[in-house]
């Protein structure tokens, strides 16, 4: 696979309690711009999504938001993006984000973040794409999930080859370096 040109980041539409998560989102947004990559994300102006998009834009980056019409008011669609794509459904949103991205990264978030990351990880396992999938474990946020995945592998429900398709990192100072060619 060639070096990525665009990176999809899944993260919370809420900022969380600890400022460490917002800082990680800002750092990643700026790093994506600094690395010359396009940020593709959920299109919101709030939560970690908004923090990350604003940081990427402030660093001179290209930012593409993809948001379903039903969420434009609830998640407050970001009005200052390079491009905002409004879809008719969540399924169309996911398909657009996948088609526009060369890699997938998840920061802290909740069920939506995990849903989107796990779908891309599943698609990789099925051979539908060969794009990197990365989980950023900021401040140990995903420790419980990582333990669960180890247990699933130990119990024979998760193949080692499938587990290897999801890379876990504590932070991501340079997406281009982590994702590589």
C-alpha cells in the first residue's frame, strides 16, 4: 500500500471530563495537517471532533467533514471546513468516509466511535480493504477494551491475524510515521 494521503479519525462528539482527551485531539489534528494529510471526520463542530478539526484548520490543513442530515443540528455541523458532505443516512456517511480515506484512526469516544472503527477493522479482516486501522489509547482510555480483545483471542474467538490488523498506540505525534507506506 502506498503512503496515505487522507486519514479518517473517529472520536467523540463530546470532549470528555479530562482535558487530556481534547489535547490529544488537538495534537492529532495539527499533526495530520503538518504531515500534509487530509483529515476526514464526522463533520461536527463540538466535542473532540470540533477540537481536532479546528486544530487541523488552524495548522493549514484540509478538513473534510461527513455528517448525516439528521445530525447536522444535534452535532452542530462545522461551518468552517474545507468541505462538508451531508449524507442522507449513517450508512452513506460511513461509506463516504471509508471511500475518502487511506487509513482509520480512533481517539477516545463512545459507542459511535467504536462502531465506526470496528466496522473498518471488520472490513479489513474480510479483505474489503487493506487500509491501516489504529486505536490511540490516550491515558489508558482503551485499556479495558484491549484486555477484552486479548481475552477474545485467548478464548479462540479472535484470530491472531485479525487482532494484528488493529494497531494500538499510546499517542500519535506523526500520523505519517505511524501509518507509513
